[in-house]
């Protein structure tokens, strides 16, 4: 391997952006060597420079970005010496990139076929007919059903998972030597993500493509990469073989990242997650010496804050390097920060009761919602029944389009239930729209939204937005008292009190989400609906926000409905889980019951799809085939029958399954015999046990 020319080599790469405030160093002293057929992962928090490195490799630096030091060699040639015309020929043919948001990579006004054909027409000189033929073959390779139909579709006419496959097909059309993947699965469901990860691995193997995989999902990197670079504040802080880094982390920041992830052994009471303290420094405010020093528990004055730190080889492994002066002095088993154990919270009486709740929409053939006539019915929620008790966290999980958010809308009064009951105490919410609810009912039911950027008014101060809730719900009216409660809430969500005077634009994503939580709890709610509240956040911020939600829940004995597709977070946070598919509850029970056999076949597939950042466990390989059916045209019989590996023809595709009971509160909606369900193998096993 040593006599081969690396596909890509970054040598002491330094990248800066030029702003009115002067030169801002974005990436400093970055080194990477990528061999043919190798996959290299780059991980780190937002703002650490991961995407900047990818854009520099593509030579897409924009007008104000520049490589100010070092080299980028592609197949042995320095890319900085290449002409614009040469770079244009290389991009899309020898180097291709798959971006995070597939819809932003596709032209909404062009047919998919025309967009795909452009690549071989421009790079390989093919005729339009030949280019379309090659595009159709590539769509079949990325396992898209009916490639001809997709070629003749516009991007908005296909699902997010299909759009991402089209973008991957486009990137692979000219058989590139190097594929850059920038968070390619962040916006997708875990089941779709699992399929795309498998697909990328298969195709890279078939074509011998080298890959750089940029992600904050460490589990995904473990499943896809050979080597790993951990970045922090513009610098690589640890680099090595994937198993070396995962099993013998030698940088405090890498340890901090792993301490923020809910791995299978994590327990919110006995072994709570430990968030990394403090904030990522802004590029122009980096400290002297180690960038991580202000947040590091192992900091030593006079050693860690002197001069530029170098990468040191880890003894016994020259390929494993770390940017830390103290890594050999630290007892990595003993000195890890540990979360403070807390006694479990005992749930109280039932606060929310859902009984056969059904929500249907009527649409006409043009796709518009109408209120009557012979139009089609979209069954968004079908006979949902479950309970949530005081101080309990109930997670509602499932893929996009399963009806989770529709249920939240009914609960919040933004939609009326078509049938059934939703009881908050003795108030029936299903037929009570928000404009007919009294103040106390609205105050009892609050929401933390997925995207903190869209839920705060940009023109109002943080204190003003929290104070408004306190006044509106009659918690207090006296200005001094309102101000005191605002300050107390900022303390609760661990934000400085002077943030009350700030506007949302002056806060980071994690800080904005804390403001969203403070606002949700300002009216002393009984029930808080958290709709994917941590999916837009970095893992370390995620851990802090998760712990914060649990602390407030303990203190206020609030009931939490946690809507998510991230089963790692759900396993850690939830007391009970409701698994939904296509509007129906397929399985519900305690967290222990859901994560151990017997499983509903859909639960089994969901669990197998979650990437786990732990080399000590092994997972059964189950990848769901096909797409989730349209709610306006659900399958007859079991909703999951079209994708189920256990499907019994003539039964599952004809009749609705019975509810199988496996003890009090654990129910599975399935045609499989209870004895057969009970014989299921665990999806996740310790590696030693898995090897037996």
C-alpha cells in the first residue's frame, strides 16, 4: 500500500476567510492521507472546520476564502496550481460531493433525467440518449424503484430518501476517484439512512472509490470508515485507525464527545451523560496553546497554554496521533468525568389519556384538502390509545409520515380529532381547538420545537419572549416579579442572566434551544411535548439539553411526550415507548420491553437501523426494503405488510393484525404467533456474546 500514490493528501493545510474584521483562520495545520479505496471520517462539533476542509478540496472557497498555507495534492498534483478549466473538468468527474440537504443540490425546475444527463454529457462527451441510458442504469444501481419514472419526475415529486439516492447517483455517474460526503444522511429517517449507508459502502467497493465522510454521528462513522480524524476549533486533535480511536481515545475532547452519546449501557439515573462544559471558541477568540484548554478538566497552566501544540504519536502506534501535551499522564480508565447518579423518579397518576384517537384528512384528486365529497381519505392517525403519567417520559417514535406530528397538532389544538378521546385530566382536547381553550388549559400543555432558529422572534429580546408567556398565562403580572421569574428560568436552563437583554441572533443553536425550553416551562405546564428537540444540535449540546430537560422534569414533575426518530436518545430518556407506523401504534411498552425481544418486526428493523458508536456491541443486519406507503393509499391488512420480512401472504396483506399482549402494558400489533415473536433474537448483543 505504501508504494501507491494517495488519492488525496492534505499537508499542513491552513484555510482563512477574510472579513471586515480581518483574517479569520478557519482551519490550521490539517493533515490527511487518503489511499485508493479507503474511507476516512471527519467528526467534530459545528464550526470545527469539517465542511471547510471539504470545500477546500473541491476548491469552492468563495470570494473571501483562501488556502493560506500547506498543500492539497490530488493524485500527486497540487490542486492550487491547476487552472480553472482543469478544476472544472475534475469536479464531478474525478472528485464528486454529496451534500447534506438533497433538495438544495437539485434544480427544482428541471426534470431529474435532464439533471443527471448533464454529468456524462459534460464530462464524458456522451450524446443525450446515451447519457440518459447511463443515468437510468445508475438509478437502478442505487436501488431506486422504477428508474424511468424517476427520470421523468421533478425533485419535489419524490421522497427525501429518493432525492438523496438521486444525488448519490449523480455523484457516481462519472465513476469518481474521490467522493466527499458532507452529513449525507442527517435529514433522513434512520431506516432510510441504514439503506443509504449500505448502498454507499457497496458502490464504493464496486467502483473502488475513496471516500471522505463528514458527520457528527460517530455510530455512522464506525459503520462506514477505516480511519478517523477528530476536529476541534479548526484543528485535528486526534487521528488514527477507526478501532484504535474508538477503543483507545487519547484526547480529552474525543472522550468528551463519547461521554455525550447515549450508548446502550447508559442509564439516565445511574450513569447520566456528561456534557462538555463551556462553548466552542470563535475563530478569532481562540486561546493561546490548546484550543480545548478552557473546557478541559486536565488543563495545566504553563504547559497547555504555551505556543502552538504539535501532534504526538501514541506509543506503540505511529498511525495514531493526538494533539495533547498530557495524554500519557492521564489515567484514561479512572480519570473520566462521570455523571452524578440520581434516584429514579416515581411516576404519579395518569395526566394524559388517549383513547382510540383518530385523525383523517380528506383530499381531492388535485391533492388539496377539502371538507367533503367523494375525495380520498388520508388516515394520519388511526385508533391511537395510550396513557402518560405524572413525571413520566413517553417517547413516540417512527419514520417521517407515521403520524407523530399530526398527533402533536391535535394535542395542541391546531387540528381537531376525527374520532376518539384525548383527555388532559378531565378536559377533552380532541374536539377543542386552541382558540376555544381557556388560559389554564393552554398553559398546561406546552411545546419545545425541533428547530430553535425558527421558533424565536428575531426582533424581541430573550427576556421579553419568556416574560410574555409569564404574563399571558397569569403566572405573574407585576414587572419586578415577572423579571425575577425570567431570571430564575435562565438559571434553570443554565444561561447567564444578561442573556435576557440579547436578541436570538446573538445566541448559538444550543443556547436558542435552551431559551425554547425556558419559554415552554414558563407557564408551569403539566405536559410538555418535545418534538425532536435535540436533532438539530451537536452531540455535546444534545447531552446538555437532554440532562436539562430531565432536571426540570424532576423538579416540576412534568409529563413529557418526546417525539423522535433517534432511538439512542429515546432509549436513554424514555420510561415508555410508543412505536408508530403509517398512523397506527405497532408496539408499546416500557423502554426495557421495547429494546428486548419479542419485537414487532417494524421495531426490530428500527433498532437494527440505529448506528451505535460502540465497538463492544454487535448488531443484527436488517435493512428495510422499499418506501413507506402513502397515507392516502395504505396497504390492505397490516400497514407494515409491504416491507415486512415476516409477511404471511393471504393473511398480513388481507386482515388487520390482532393486538398480542406480552404482560401488562406491552402490546404488539402483529399476525405472528406469540410463540414465534417470543423466539426472536436480540438485535443488539455484546460482541463476546455475539461471537459465541
